[in-house]
C-alpha cells in the first residue's frame, strides 16, 4: 500500500467517523438540538430521525418527531387505505389505474400500472440502499423510478425494466450501457429551481463509492450547472 492510498483511507475513516459520532450525539446533548439545523418543514427532529432510520431501519424511540415537522403536515399526512389482501385481485379487475405512456407511432408499448412514478433521486444525495428500495417498490407497483443524475448502480440492473435513467447537466455517471438498459431516458434540461451554481452535492457526501460512480474526486463538492450547455 503506497503513501497516497494510506492518506486516502485515513481521510475516509475520518469523515465517516466524524459524521456518525456527530449525528449520534446531537439528539442527546444537554443543551438540546443544534440551533441552526432544519426549518419548519425539515425540522431538526426530522433530519436526525431520518439519519436514525437510515442507519437502523427502525423508527426512533427517543422522542424525536419523525413524521410531519412543525408545519402541520401537507403531503406527509397523506396515507393509503388498503383492502384486505384476499380482495386485491377483485379490486384490480374492477378498477384499472394503468396509463399508457407512448405516443402514436412508437413500436414498444410502455405503460404504468398506477398513475405515478418515482422522481429522480441521485446516488450520493441518497444511498444505494434507498435507490434499490425504490426500484423494488416500482416493480411491485408496476411503475417506474428515476435514477436522478448521480449514475446507475449495478444493483439496479435486475430492475432495469422499471428504471428511468436521467441525463442531467452534470453528466455524472452517464454511460452507454445504462442508457440502453432503460425503457425511458429523462433529460433534465435545466436546473431552474437551482440558479447560480445549480445543484450541489456536499463534499462529505461524495464518498469514494459516489465519486467512482460520478467519475469525480472523493470528498470534493460537486456542482451541476444550471444550464445544459451540451444541448
């Protein structure tokens, strides 16, 4: 192992250890929550409880409010009413929610079983495990989920018939084979809600795995330009 490799490994260990210790300690600090963390929708409680749930798979049991924040809800308070499992088939036969997505003249028929699909969430902004869970849900619902602009992890390939691959302004992880996998390719033409530098992935989230997928440098912040200069 050469000296540079050792330095890189130490940097990874340092960042991972600091992040884990910080998020684990904050909820139990004597003076309460960090004063500058969160807002009315994404409160300090929601941020810390999301970290807890991502790390453990369980909802928090330490009093953190992990559902709607302090804004009174909104989309977060919506829920689904399910029929008993033995009535699902009859309900599917009676009510058809499928929507064809093709325009006329397209050879390959594409349809979704429900009138929604998962929008783009990028590798790095979310973990590979979350992307995989979204792909599993998309297949179960006979719909699609979008990779976002962070690339297409290999673990998604078994679900490729339900994956939309995104080509965005940063061109992160765009490869010929992943475009060929996808029944739908999404072009994010401009990041209109992100003026100036555009999208921003923090350096602490650009781990070695994320940087490899995005073909960038580990632990260095990444920016997706506002305009799509290539088009």
